[in-house]
C-alpha cells in the first residue's frame, strides 16, 4: 500500500516525489520520471501530485511500456493517470 503524502506541504511533497522519481530501480524510468519532475514539479498542484504518485505505484516495466506507447493504458488506469502520462509524453516529444 502506498504512503499518503496528501497532508504534506508542497515543498516537502515535491522533495519526496523527486527522490522517488530518480530512484525507481529501472534506469529508463529514473531518467523519464526524474527529468519530468525536475522540470515540471514546481508547477504541480495537489491533483498533479496525486496523479503522479498513483502512477508511480505501478510496475516500472509496465509503466515504461505505457509511456513509450508499446501498450495501451491498463483497464484500471484513472483519467488522472492517463492525463499525467499524456503530459509526460508531451514533455519528451521535442527531445
């Protein structure tokens, strides 16, 4: 079960999210999520924090396949997770 960070102040929540994004266990996901959080994390609102934290509870290999477009979103994915994946993909389109 995931830890709830919803009651934390935004700066602390971002710090924890950044740590978690850069230490995934799969280097590709470290780079994708860590870079995304570094670049866009300061602009996150509560909903964005919630969506990304939920997304990061997923298995790295499946998450990578989803972000890379190799697979579609899982049936149990929330609209917020799908929107966050879209933002992550968009952030790397021009790279």
